[in-house]
């Protein structure tokens, strides 16, 4: 079972964000953040990577780059939640389910009016 946070904003479909380690964020770095419209977080991560790589030498440079990417895998979903909050989404529910579809189904069982709002 995974835990999903549900973020709502009037007039838009609910956004479900999993509370897991994100391998895609680790592998793609700031591009993953850009794909999720987390512009500020992507720029900050890119600046941190650039500064770390410019300041370090040799194997330390590689270790710093890997540490930044690993931390993005750990905290990427949190940066996504932060970005959603900045765009006006409100954390409304926490749902436990095995998949995103199951989490959406549980959410719509709790709040059937969300299905009508998303279709309107």
C-alpha cells in the first residue's frame, strides 16, 4: 500500500501525489520537476547542482552531483507538493491505496462531488 496526498483547487481535477521514493526524479533531475510544472524548484535544484559542480574537484564533484540527485529522489514529491501549494492547490485528503487508479477510486468514494466538478 502506498500513501497518496490529494490536492484540490476549484475548477480543476484533483491531483494525487504519492508518498514514495521517486526513481524518475533521481534519473531525470530538474527535467522531472519541469514536467510536473515545479518551475521554481527546478531552477533551485539546477543552481545547486551547478554550484556544487563548480566548487568541487575530482571525485568529490561526482559525489556531490549524486547526492543532489539522490536527495531529489527522496524529496522530489515534497517539492511537487510545495509547488502545488504555490499554485493554489490545497492538501485536502490522504488516501492509502496500491495504485493511483485505486487511490482515485477511494477519493471519489469519499467525495463523489469531485467527479462532477472534474467533468464540468
